């Protein structure tokens, strides 16, 4: 088995909403996708099935008039992908070689060789690492502590209550602003006296009467009871050292996300945080035949439904590519599997040997 090479046309890495939606589409297109996922590992924080596996009620995934539990939703995704013939493999990919097609993915066992690669490895929310933050039953995670206001803000536990948001970036401003729809008051606790957020997001937050800032302050502990959830946070002023137990009904940690892209560093174009750059209207990366979907390429929306949407796009992009049709690249050019480039203005085709030919359709007989 060790020296075996598994050959595929489509390999998907990641089994959250993006990866599994890509699998459903690729499998239905008879592309026999192989979906690879990392084994569950508490230390490395890998969660097969993605972030929904650590969520309780999902109320905003369309198609479920009543809430559905995150793990149950992912089980449905998985069974749907299986039904059309997706093959699953749980293993660590230790290294990739994307220098030419077929791309090579190395594991401790077989090598996987694929004509197209769909990366859906997601992103992980960063946590403070303080007492009380861990998931229930070890802390209040899921019982008043969250890293997603859109997911959890509308829950009854936060209605007309005081809420703490931790962080000073765009996410913190966005989450705080969103939470003012439900909360009595939102306190943004930031470790410095200046925000990292963009000016427009800062201005919106500063002008919102329901948002108050607590500067130069660290959240050091989250407390409460199992029945009532979060009831207080311990705050420490980083300049004066002063400590206080601050009453609140919820804590939204918004200190950034880490996209799971270490494996692809040096191969794929990424932004400064590590999100993979994709084309404007497709999921293509800078390497023809490599596509990225879901949170691994999205610092802005980060929803299950947007991840699923881009998962669908990536399967269709891979399908087009394997059908030798042009796919739009981040540069605005389109490329085909043979290495032909259609210029961004669509006026010319550059062949792999460097010839330029016009891209105008030839007129049909009888046309002017
Ligand atoms: P950022 O990295 O921009 O900000 C993280 C914030 O959390 C910083 O203020 C940082 O403090 C603070 N922080 C980090 N670690 C800790 C810690 N251990 N304890 C306390 N505070 C901590 O992350 P964001 O998620 O806000 O944004 C990521 C990217 O996504 C950005 O490029 C952003 O512009 C983009 N984005 C865009 C949105 C939009 O356009 N609608 C919405 C959301 C995000 P410090 O400032 O001191 O470093």
C-alpha cells in the first residue's frame, strides 16, 4: 500500500460545507472525486466536518425551517456526497507538489496524483486560551461563548442582555454592530487604545449608541453557571493592572481567523494573513487546475451557505477545466487545460508555444 499511487481527476481536501458540496457536484458529474480529510486532532484543532461540527443550532442554513444541529447538517451533506459515489479518505497530507499536472499529494501511505485539486481546508477561529472559554462541558463554549455573531447572536440567551466582544479588527466591529440588533449593550474590549479595523468600520461602531469601548484591557477569565451560561468576565486593565468582574451574558471572541493553508505556502498566491487568492468570478487560484473554495479563500462572509456556494463553483470550475474549456484566473485571463491563455479583454488567445491568435468567432456562412 505504501508505494501505491492513487490517480484521480478530482481530489478535494476538506469536509466542511465547501468540500462536501464540491464533492456532491463532482460526483454527480461522474468525476469520481476523492475527498481527503485530516483525522480529528484536538491539539492541531482539526475538526473533520468543519466548524459546524462544533456548533449547536444552525438557524440560517436555507432549507431547514426549524433549526438543525451543526453535526446533523454535516452528516446530511456527507451522506448526500456518498450517495453519488464520493470516495472518502482520512489521512494527513504531509506535502504537495503543484509544479505540474498531475499534482502530487504526499501522505505517510499512498501518493495521490490528481489532474485537478479543490482546496476546502477552511479556517479556524482564534481563541484567547483563557479559563471558561472551552467548549461545554469544560467551559462556556456553546453556552454563552461564541466566535460567530451571525450564527449565535440571534439566540434568546443574548436578547436584551449585555454582551462583550473581544478584538479590535474589522471582525470585532462587524460582530459588535450586528449584535446591537439583539443586545441591550455591546462592550468591545480591546487590548490596546487603537483599533486595527478600517476607518469606515470604526466610524460605524463609534457612532452606534449601543456600543461602548473598554480600552487597554484583557479578558482573563469567563465565568457563570451551567444553567444560566456566561454571567461575567474578568477584565484586567493592561496599564493600571486594575481587575474587575464585569457582568455580561455572552462573550464573542473576534480576534481573527487562521486559514488552514500552511501546506500550500510557496505554491499559491495568498494575502498577508494566508487566505488563498481566487479569481473574481471563479474559484481558480494562480495555478491552473487548482481551485479553492469556502473559508480558506473568504475572510469576509464565512458562512456555511457561502462556503457551500463556492464549493459548488469549484466543482463546476474543475469540471470545465477537465472538459478543456477556459476557466477565469485571478489575473482576469482565462486558461485551458492545454495551457492556452485567453487575454483578459477576450480579444486574443495565446497558445502554449507563444503564438497569438484572434479570439473573434468566425462568421457563419451568410453573415456579414
Ligand atoms: P485582524 O487580525 O484584523 O484583527 C484581530 C484583532 O484581534 C486585533 O485588533 C488584535 O489586536 C486582536 N487580537 C488578536 N489576538 C488577540 C489576543 N490574543 N487577545 C486579545 N486581542 C487579540 O482580524 P479580523 O478577523 O478582524 O480581520 C481579518 C481580515 O478580514 C482583515 O483583513 C479584515 O479587514 C477582513 N474582514 C473584512 C470584513 C469586511 O470587509 N466586512 C469583515 C471582517 C473581516 P491588535 O490590534 O492589538 O493586534
